[in-house]
């Protein structure tokens, strides 16, 4: 059977976020790491039972040409697997540079598909991301006042997404406003058709709540391509069922029992993650990674490993973190350079994950998109089966690794996601 939805995500945690919502909508889903080089049937055992595949790329902050190349390669693979609809997934905070990569990749995918238009639906109301009059809000704050203006890689200084996307795009950008959306799916689709006739290729969609997401799913389920955050992923499955493309599944997120020691690796510097780090440290041990010390040689990494080994003997979860406030991050970036500082942390977290898993860690939480990418790459993960949700946007997953009889149970958390007690609760909700 062909898959119903094929998605291309621009980072690893974003891919997991979307996959989580698809599972919650009743779709059996796997996440693949990087552009697949083999058919799905050779990558997962029960390929014939999979309804959705999410391909996780590391294309959010890379050179635009590279992002387009990898996204188009993923598109061709998904089309080869028979995907009825394609989904380009980016962050619900729309973070990217002035040049892209959201706009250029979206236009490239549309061009390859020969499609006239796609929607841009970054909103995820369950996590406080809404769009009104084209402006993105995080909670009750405009995007550029929410802390995203201090993002270490893609600082966002403009909440007007029509304006942001227009700076990245060659074709006109449109808006589907809330008053039209409130009239229902038929009115929304009619407005999209009008915009397409005017030469608009990408349309920012106002979205205030779950009802708006349901309207958008019904209005766009027949489009060759949709784009956005993971919020739309929770309402598309119902639209597919109404079209007879998807059946009912009793337990789409069923995983094997988890086992092994528990570790949290955090590279995110978001406000949410900083609060989660602080909450964890009130109950369990943690080791702070210092990029400047990492730059001096391997001793700092070895101290982190020794710390983890010592505390894991008691069976408690352990945290190793490079998370720091904006002022400290700025000082480190001034000393080492932005790219160098990030590379040092990513490489260290990847090496820590590889060595700790080799030594018996079987339950692992990773915070931050870039950090998650580094960890799954270091572990050689190529496919993740998506399980049940921990917090909105963050599920447990499992991966089979060479040399291990039991699967590695893994949670990849976007920096901005999760409640303050996320690290504390994550291991408590495992089967």
C-alpha cells in the first residue's frame, strides 16, 4: 500500500513534532533521518502498515542551494513511495534567515510538483503559536518580542510573516485572513483559488485555534503540497478519512517496553529549555558543558562522561547541558565565533550520546533541533518509530541500532517545547 502523507522536515525535532501529531491523529508513522537511499520496505519491518513518513533533514540553517537540493531529493523519494500528499514542515516560530530557507524551498517544491499554490500554516495553538492578520504570536507576544529575537542561529525580528516570506520569495505572497477562514473550508478554498489566479504561490494562513486548523485541513487536503508547523498535522488525518484514504487504527503509537539508564542531553538555549534545566537540577544531577573548555581539548568531554557514569550507577536520570542564557551565549560566540561554538557543542553531545548508549543508556532525551540532529547522526539512527506524546509536539520514539537487542527509546525535543517539568516527567510516562 502507498503511504498517504510524505513529509519533508527542515530539522530533526520538527520532524518528530509533526510525526507526533500524525500519530495522535491516528496515522502509523515513521521518521527517517536524511534523504533515504533505499525503499521503505528495506528500512522498516512493517512498511506495508505505515500511513505516513516524515523525512528529517538538517536544512533550516544550511546554504539555500543545499536545502533545495536535499528537499527535492526527499520529495522524489516520497513520490516514489506513492505519497498522496506532500508536506514541507518548518518550525512554528518560522525561524529562518532573510534569504530563506522557507521561501526558496517552498517555491522549489511547488515547481517540481507543477503545483500552482501552497499554504503556509506555521500555527500550533496547543503550544501557543497563533497567526492573526499575518502576524505570528507566541502566547500573547509578537514573535519578535517572545525571545526569538535572541535565537542564536536564526534571530527573528519581524512578526509579519507575509513580509518575512516576501523577502525570501521570487513570487507574490498572499494572506488567507481569519474572517474568510471563519466562513468554512469552501470559502477558504475559493479564496486560495482566487490568489492562485493572481499569481500568488505561497499563502500565509491566519489560525487562532484548533477549529481553524480543521477548516484548513479540509480546504487543503487535496492540494499536492501543504507547508507549515506541526499543528496542521493533527487535523489532516481526519480529512484523509473523510476522503477514504485512511482507515481506523487501534494503537498507532504502540512501542516496545523501554529499558536501560536514562540521560538528558540539552543544547537548546530557549527560555523553555532553560526553565526545564533549572527544574531538573532541583532533583537530579547535571553537568554543564562549556564550549570554551571543549575548544581546549578532550578533557572537558571526558569529565562529563565520568560525571554521567558516576551518577548513573544509582539508577537516576542524569543531565548534561550546554544550555545558557542569552548573555552567556553571546560572550561565548564573541570569543569562539557563532558557528564554531555551535559545532563544538553539537559534536560533544553527539559523542556523549554514542559512548553512553554503548555503555548501556537505553532512554535518552535530547533538547534542541541542532543538538538532536547531531545525536541521531552520531548514533547512526536511520529510522524512528513514533510513539505516544510526552508533551504537545514531543513523543517518545524508538530506533533499532546495530549491536543492540532492545531498541533505543529516544525523545527529540524542540527547544521551545514542553512544560517546565518536561525533563522530570518524560521518563515517568514511559511504558
